[in-house]
């Protein structure tokens, strides 16, 4: 039988909030969904006013403390349940961790989730093994994965409540991620800082473009007509360039598959090493696109605090930069 830990959220009722119902407090100020509130009704003392269980239609007064309890699976594992991190996962670092979430720094060449051929060397597996309290990979919920050859920050939720709130932030744009990309060709003065808003869709499985040269089916996206796909918005700014290359800072409003790669290729600036979307064959020591998620901003799902996590460029990225821009710092 699974074991559970209990966490809680608290709200102190301010003068202007007196007279509201407990349910209104839970929804408006603790940002809980109706489904989350319903679940709490089946937890002992799941909803309390001043330490005493109460109904959601109870009226609050100034100075009351409303407490919401929620269950999460106990992450504690015995030593024989914690799988060792394989050698391919040695480059993973945990940059931030608390009881609700963690942020991992993913190296290029690693998949985010376990898949065929990557059962023990995925980022999820490595992150689960590296936490202060090791947990099962299945208990971590990835909030916005990265492509295999993209390096940088990946956010994981440790419980259902954190996952739901962080996912809503990602959908609304409150969760922000900043990338650096190395692309072909410099930008004109007029196009160095722009916003790309274009619909994207996955190429159907029976389309010849959905297969690689060996005949293996792959995931590939394309720009499509408005209404046929999903809107994708990328804000970009060229921060360094020469007559052949440019370093671009990208901020996403949406998180579509291959979004930066597709958008930059569409405007004539494919990422260095990204053969899938029109760049010349990978060179400069790269095995894939030169793209790094360097900064992550979000609101903590339990405390409401603003959290910012950043990471330095990895060695493969700085090595290419030094070769292409030897005079830049």
C-alpha cells in the first residue's frame, strides 16, 4: 500500500476579506481548483478554520486562519528501490530543490523521459536519484521537457498539487524560460529584435518528411495556416553576431515542440547543427542543435514566492562560441 505525507497551505484572513466563504478564500487567495477542494473533503481535517474542521460554506472573519491539507505519496525508498545513476547521467546537476519541486540542469544528448533504448539514462531517472531524498522516477512530473540535444534547465514537480499549479503557469505564460541559440546568418538592423507569431503543426506520419534518411519515423513540425495548428509565440533578440553567425536570446510565450528551431528556420536563421530543420550537416563538434535553456522564472506553487533559477552555458556551447567569436568575452 502506498504511504502518504501531508502538506498544508494557510491563509490569514485580512479585514477586507471578512464575510467571504471558506470556498471563496480557497479559490481566490490559495488558487485552488474545485477538484482540489473536493479531494480535501476526504482527507482528515482537510479544510480547517482556526485549527477546526469546517465546511466550505462557512463564513470567515478578520484574523481567521484557513488551512488546506493535501496528500502526496511518501517519496522515501529503501536502498534496493533506488536505481543507480548510469555513467551517461553523470552530467546532471540539481540546481534547486524543496519539498514541492526541483530544477535540473540537463546536458545535451540526454532524453527527458525514459523511452526505448533509454530506460536508465533519462533525465527523470537521474534527477530522481540525485535528490536529497531519492525518489522513484515515476513520482517526478516534468513541466516542459527539452529536446534530447537541447541542454539546460528542466522543472519537475514532486506532487500533484505542484504539478497542476506549475502546468497552469506554463499555459498562462507566468512560467518563463529563456534560451540562447547559435544560428546561421546575421540579422539586419531592422530584424535584430522581433516577435514571431506563427501556427505550428506536426507533420503527418504518412508524409515523407516524417522519416529520417534511414527510414525511421521521427517527430517533425512545420509552420501551418492559422486555424490548422497551435499558435506559437517566440520573442527573440540577436545579442552577438558577425557576417556568418548570430547568438540569439529567445523567450517563449508558448512551449510547442521544436518551437525555437522551427521559428528560426522559418525566418532564414536555422540553428547551428540542426540538420532536421535545414541547417547544413552538424559541424563545429556538434551532434545536434546549439540551444541552451539558461534561465527559468516561476511562482512557487505553495508559497507564492517568485523563483529564478539560472545556469551557465555548458562547455560544448562556450567552445563553439570561442571558435566563432574569438574576440568576444
